[in-house]
C-alpha cells in the first residue's frame, strides 16, 4: 500500500549558504528557523513556506561588480 498524499518536497538545492544581511539561504531561500524546523512541520506548514520562497529570491539577487 502506498501513501497517496502529496507531500511537499524539501526545497533544498544543496547550496547551503546563508545570506549575511537577509538571513535566508542562497540555495532554497528559507530562513535558518525554517530549515531547522522543516522535519517537524506539517504538510500545510511546509506548503505555506514553499509558496513564499519565489518572492524571496530577489532579496539576494547576485550583483556583479567589475571595474
């Protein structure tokens, strides 16, 4: 028997670097608190975070400065 519930996968991309000013991971855009709590969150809580992540990406956009 298989579990038919759709469980949100982890957004982790294995690029685990916390942005020093924004406090979010450069790979998955989660906060440290969200990353630590992920395993104990409900599916609804996980999905709510997943829904917010795309809006966080611009907060840490890469800026190239060349002279």
